[in-house]
C-alpha cells in the first residue's frame, strides 16, 4: 500500500512539474506576437519596429507607442490583440523578455554589422518573416566562436581588443 501511495505522489508531482514547464513555455512572452502576420501580410519592414537597428548598438524591441498605432480598438475577438490594446490603454509597457544577449564584457553593435557590414538580419536571426510565434531562444547560440568564425570567413579583425574593449 505504501509503495502505491508513493507512486501516486510521484505521479502527481511529475504531472505538476510537466504542467508548469508547458505553461512557462507558452507564457514566455507576455503576448503571442506573430512576425509573419506583420511582415508578410501587413507589409511592415523590420526597421518600422526595430527602429534603432541601423543606428545603434541595440536593435530595440517595439512597445505600446508602436503597437498602439494599429491596436487601439478593444472590440475584437482576438484574445492576444485584446491584451495589446489593454497595455496601450493603461499606458503600461509590454514586459518583453530579451532573448538574444551578448555578455556585457564583449562589444557588439547592430549599426556596425547591418549598416556598415551590410549583413541581412536573416544571417544571424534566421527567417524571421516566417515566424508565427515569439522567440524563446536565440536562432544561433551566441558565443565567441560564432563571432570569430564569421570574422575569419569575411576577413574581419579577430583582435581580442576589437570585442573586449
Ligand atoms: C501597421 C499596423 C500594425 C502595427 C504597428 C502592429 N500591428 Fe499587430 N496586427 C496588425 C494587423 C493588420 C493584424 C491582423 C489583423 C487583425 O487581426 O487585426 C495584427 C494582428 C496582431 C495580433 C494577432 C496575431 C494573431 O496571431 O492572431 C497580435 C497579438 C498583434 N497584432 C500584436 C502586435 C504588437 C505587440 C504590436 C507592437 C509591437 C503590433 N501588433 C503592431 C497590424 C499592426
Ligand atoms: C552579425 C549578426 C547580427 C545581425 C546581422 C543582426 N543581428 Fe540582431 N542581434 C545579434 C546579436 C549578437 C544580438 C544580441 C546583442 C546584444 O546583446 O547587444 C542581437 C539582438 C537583437 C535584438 C534583441 C534586442 C536588442 O535591442 O538588441 C533584436 C530585436 C534584433 N537583434 C533585431 C535585428 C534586426 C531587425 C536585424 C536586421 C536589421 C538584426 N538584428 C541583424 C546579431 C545580429
Ligand atoms: C555573420 C558574420 C558575423 C558575425 C556572426 C559577427 N560579426 Fe562582427 N563583423 C562582421 C563584419 C562583416 C564586420 C565588418 C563591418 C564593417 O564593414 O565595418 C564586423 C565587425 C565587427 C566589429 C568591429 C571590428 C573593428 O574593425 O573594429 C566588432 C567589434 C564585431 N564585429 C563584434 C562582433 C561580435 C562580438 C560578434 C558576436 C557576438 C560578431 N561580431 C559576430 C561580421 C560578423
Ligand atoms: C510590428 C512590429 C515588428 C516588426 C515589423 C518586426 N518585429 Fe521583430 N519583434 C517584434 C516584437 C514585439 C518582438 C518580441 C516578441 C517576439 O519575440 O516575437 C520581436 C522580436 C524580434 C527578435 C528577437 C528579439 C530578442 O528578444 O532577442 C528578432 C531577432 C527580431 N524581432 C527580428 C525581426 C526582423 C528580422 C524583422 C523583419 C523581417 C522584424 N523583427 C520585424 C516586433 C516586430
Ligand atoms: C569577434 C569578437 C570577439 C573576439 C575577436 C574575441 N572575443 Fe572573446 N568573447 C566574445 C564574446 C561575444 C564572448 C562572450 C561569449 C558568451 O557570452 O558566452 C567572449 C568571451 C570570452 C571569454 C570568456 C570565456 C569564454 O570563452 O566564453 C574570454 C576569456 C575571451 N572571450 C577571451 C578572448 C581573447 C583572449 C581573445 C583574443 C585572442 C578574444 N576573446 C577575442 C567575442 C570575441
């Protein structure tokens, strides 16, 4: 009997754990944002939303000032759009998680790679225009050998001080 009770206890804990994992994944970002719909169907370009990408180190993730241009009508059946509209109306920021991150001790600049280096977003972030769900992990794992490999291929500096200033 005791072992049976233990079994059910184990099963309960296991299912609870599984439930939490699934829930956490689904709710990783506050809104189920869909790139495909906005880029391919609504015809927006990357820079309409990631406004700093050509001029700054950080690309920036758009928030209510941008979303509010199109999503200000609470009369909608779409639960995800409802969420966006209520952030807009309450003037509270959408708490996006940033997924792609370089450690603080290394220097990376979008301007350098996008504007000067003429690299496409897809090279580092994959086919974003086809994504229907938010990012949960980076498209490629960001580590030093990823940076160095491309620099070697394209005859860009691999001097330590270029990235570790
Ligand atoms: C230029 C207009 C425009 C802007 C700006 C815009 N959207 Fe949208 N969005 C649309 C259109 C068009 C649709 C699809 C039609 C609809 O259902 O309203 C849509 C649909 C959505 C949906 C529903 C997705 C689905 O799969 O059904 C979400 C969620 C959403 N937008 C979030 C956002 C967020 C978050 C922002 C700001 C970062 C944003 N939108 C900015 C035009 C826009
Ligand atoms: C050479 C590779 C590379 C290219 C090309 C590139 N990115 Fe990035 N992206 C990164 C890296 C690395 C990070 C993490 C940067 C950090 O932590 O500062 C990042 C982070 C981001 C982020 C996270 C938030 C932020 O503010 O930085 C967004 C959004 C983004 N990129 C969008 C874009 C868009 C849009 C383009 C094309 C116009 C683009 N990226 C081109 C490598 C790249
Ligand atoms: C897909 C290729 C690619 C990847 C991946 C890449 N880079 Fe670069 N990087 C370039 C190119 C091309 C340039 C030269 C841009 C130009 O013309 O100024 C460059 C330039 C730089 C520079 C300026 C170098 C100088 O001459 O002072 C720094 C710093 C830098 N990258 C850091 C990074 C870091 C950090 C990473 C990884 C997080 C990274 N890069 C990943 C292609 C890449
Ligand atoms: C309507 C606004 C909008 C447009 C247009 C748009 N994005 Fe985004 N992007 C977002 C939002 C909101 C997020 C955060 C949620 C997510 O991950 O999907 C995001 C996230 C990202 C990220 C991950 C950021 C992180 O956390 O590291 C990348 C990379 C990115 N976008 C690239 C692109 C590229 C490339 C294009 C053009 C093909 C593009 N985006 C067009 C709104 C937009
Ligand atoms: C093109 C850019 C680039 C160059 C050049 C570069 N690094 Fe790095 N390095 C990075 C990035 C980005 C990280 C952070 C990786 C991460 O977040 O895991 C890093 C991490 C490190 C670390 C931490 C441990 C590790 O391996 O993650 C050390 C130590 C280091 N670099 C030393 C060096 C030395 C020494 C040189 C010169 C021989 C050098 N780096 C050249 C981009 C660069």
